C-alpha cells in the first residue's frame, strides 16, 4: 500500500485508509517498530505453546497467547544462511543462490528486507550470534548497524562455527535500542544457543536440564527474549512494536537417524516455531494452514504498508494475523549438503497441507495429517500421489529464476551433479544423466553419524582411537572420500607421513580435483621441510578452491621459509579477508609487517589476535616487544606478564619478561624470571649472564 497525503497550505491532513480488519491511520512516516527474533536450530515441537509439556518457555508461550501462532511453519532449508536468506528476501534458495553455509554472498541485484525498511523510514539494526551470518555473506545489506563481531569467542572453533552467547547479543541489541531516535526501528536479533553442542546452563537452572540439555538451551533463549520484551515494556514501546519470533530450522535429535541437521528434509528439521504479536495482530490466533519463511517479507510489508518485494515466492499472511482465513500453501525445501559434503544425492521436497514428498533416489511420501512425524513411507502404495507431487514440485521449480550466490565456487563434479538435478540456471528441466544414481541419504546416515563421532575423537586428541575407527569404516567402503580424507588428517596429526602420502596419492588418482587432498599433501611436505613442494601443493589447492584459508596461511609460512616474505604477506591478508577471526594469520601478518618496519600496523594485528583469543601467547609476547619499542611500558609489562603466566614452561617468554623487568628497574623480580628460564633451559647463556649481573650488584 502507498502512503497517501493531502496538503492544505502547510497543514498535513491524515487520511483514513479502510482495510480488511478495520481502519488504519497512516501519516507520511511509519510509526510501528519491528522486533524480529530468529531462533537458530529450534524445533517447534520443543516449545510449550506447541504442546511440549516439559518446556520452560513462558515468554514464548505468553507471546503466542497474546498474538498469533502458526502451527505448521516450515523453513525452505535446514541450514542457517540459506534459511535466513529466504526470510530476508522472500525467495527460495535456488532463487537467492545461497544453498549452504559459508559459500557465496547474496547477489547484489537481490533486494533485502532491511533495504526496503530503510527506504521506508526505519532505523535498522542487526545483531547476529554466529559467523555463519557474517556481513561477508551479504545479509548486512540495508542495515545501518550490523554487529557480527566474533571477538572473544572460542578460538578453537572452526570459523563457521564461531558463536557468541545470547546474553551478549541481547546486550548489544539493548544498547542499540537505547539510542535516541526519531524513526521507528527494525531490530533483528539472532540467537544461536540451541545449536549443537548443547549446554544445560546449570548456572541458571541447576540440574534441571542435565539430561535434557537441548531443552535447557531453549529455556535459556526464552530468558533472553524476555530481556528484550522487558525493555520494551519499561520504555512503553511494547504497544507499538510488532514482535516476530521464528526458528530458522529445527534439529534431528536422532529422529530418522539424524542427530543434528542439514542432510535430511523431515519435519524434525523443517518445522519451526513462528509467532507474531503486537499491533495489527489479533490475540490468541492459531493458524493451522502450512506457511513458510518465504512468506515473511510479503506479510510484514502488507502489515506495515511498505512496498512488497519486486521478486518473491512468498505470499502475504496478513489476513491470518487479523483472524481471517488463508488458503493452504504448498512449499519447497532443499538441502545440497549431502552432495557437497559427501557426494550423496541432494534432496528436494514438497510440503502441502496433507502431503510431504521428498525427491531422492528412494522417494518418500508421508501423510502429514495422519502421520506428522513421518514414520510411514507411503511411496510404494501411492504411485498416483507420487506422480502428482512430483509434477507440483517440478512446477514450483519452473517458476523459479535460479541464481548462484556471488563468489560460489563449484568443483566440476559438483556442477555436473547439480545440473543433472535441474538446479543450475539455464538447465532447469534437464533430467539426471544416465548412470548409477548418487547414494540415498537414508542409507548413508549411519556412516555420517560415525564420521561425526570420529571427528569428536580427533578433536579430543584421541588420534589412535579415531584412526582405528576410520580404518574400520574404510573396510566397509574403501572409496568413500570423506572417510579417506579424515583418515589422512588423523595420520598427519600422528606424524605418520609415509602412510599419509600413500593414502593421499591414492585419493588423487580417483579425485584429481580434490582440494583437501592437495592441501594435506602440502602439510606433509612442509612438516618434512620440503617447502618448495609444499608451496606447489598449496597453490594447487587454492587453484581448486580459492577461499581455502588453511592453504593460504600455510602457503605463507612455507614462502617465509623460502625467503619470500612479501609473497607470504599477501596470502596472510587474503586469509583474513575470508576469515577475519583467524588468530594465527593475524600473528603471522604482524610478524611479517613488523619485520618491514610497520610497527603500528603490526601492533593492530596483535591486538586483533588477542581480541579473538586472549590466550594467544605469541601475540602477547610480540605485542609486548613492540610496545616496549614505542615506550608504552605499562601496557608492555602487562603483556609480558600475561605471556609468562600463560606459558610458564616456555623459557623464552620467561626470559623476555625478565629482560623487561631488568630494564624497567625491577632486578629482583627479573632474577626470578631468569632463574625460571635456566630451570627450563640450563644452557640459556643470556639468562645466566644477566642473572650473574644482578647477583654481582
């Protein structure tokens, strides 16, 4: 709807615009705030208002009682970045191009909800809890403020898994909400806590959720939502704030053999909570017709009176918010992670009011009215229904305009596989090429779960046990690429380089374009000080996958050993462009820059390293040395002391601290550090000489 104005002289006259459900009064400026809260990894059936008796979710339950609850809301993808992209664009994953986490950026030509609301006169702020939604992936577009800072998060986590607790995200959102403003706000708060691994939050709940940690995470998140609502109540903004709480996807919790999410399309991972409360929402509403996250923008725009998205696959649900009837929708969902991670068949699904159809080599059909948990596959007994659902799914796909996310990189094998499934632009009708079909996920889930257990073993340092389990899995399927690569990783971690080389060469005979195999070959050559060969292997890995940060970083290390520091610096910088929280790359770049006299810039990189990992000893030590040279002695002393505290058994950190204490007039404290140095390294001649100098005074 367009805003209407009539001007008589200098007087602005408000126009009454009748709409279904009553009369709304609009001025030339929007007046309703919007608070969007997305709950990561949240199943609808684990929330109290969705019928789960063991839930501790009073805030969400109250919101539902005061607003409208969609009983059957579905996500179009069981992954965080694709699902949020659909929420913010009104498009399905094939249309916005983001089909998995960590790969690609939202294409610039696709408008976002935040851009739309900014143009409509809103002050916009986004606060996300996971690196998966980092600005580099494009969802920051349109937000005046977008806080995705992962400093202080667990430095042992892989970049995509870095997360920050809901309390910190809510703190940041509340600080932003307290800013004086003359505009209404659109505030997006993303809470990641229910994601695996689950924490029972014993500090808040005692032992209540010790055996149900996932439920504990949801109880914790409910408390964070309550903090946001309490602020709105305290400021009087609640009455003019439209509050939307929605899950981005669910969690398997071992149903259908899936512990987490991403590789199946069952309701356990697609069915999410969706609650609306506030202005223009009739209290106590329950909508039983199926809806989807792609409907969000159209519904919000219709409710606020802002412009609709120019391209959309969703529809407005405004009538349902006001107590009216809507027709049942039919919705698409997809996951390509089985293909991208394992080489198994990707999945597509159609969900209607009654039917769930999953396109896979061994197709699946479920009657959701009789069997909402999808326990009985009716495919073999309902061929006519299978045909009808496939035709409707294909029709949905034909209406889409497929895109690829900006910068998405596909291997030749991935591209061929996706084309055969009608996924890539320009080839939407092409059928699978003749030949053996890709493995069905249902048959492969036991292996998927076993590999996840092995990864946990390796991460815990149980290398021998992990290797043994991987060899057992290899005996069952000697050609499974993920198993082979994980075994190579375990061998390298144990310095079993001969076995590792043999395995990697066998992998490359079958998969010459496998980036990770070339990368691991580079690690083996570097470990044996064959730096020229290591450089060649890392470059090959980057040729195949230019965003491989491990290859960039290790290539830089190898180039330094070959006396080519300028080239090394370039690759450290590229690694940080991909992963700004890569602590070791910050340290390596600091060393490279300081060697060329760039002290101030090097100091900045050491500070950034410590922002992401306060326990990075080398960053503390190197920063202290540079600060000493800058005569910033108080701060330098703090970093020398912290390095010695964190690494008490490192003779060089103790020696450096002792030297600093000596030159700053603290000889007795310095003597203690030099004595510790000599206990750790009796032949440390400089420490001996300086200790003798102190004792001779």
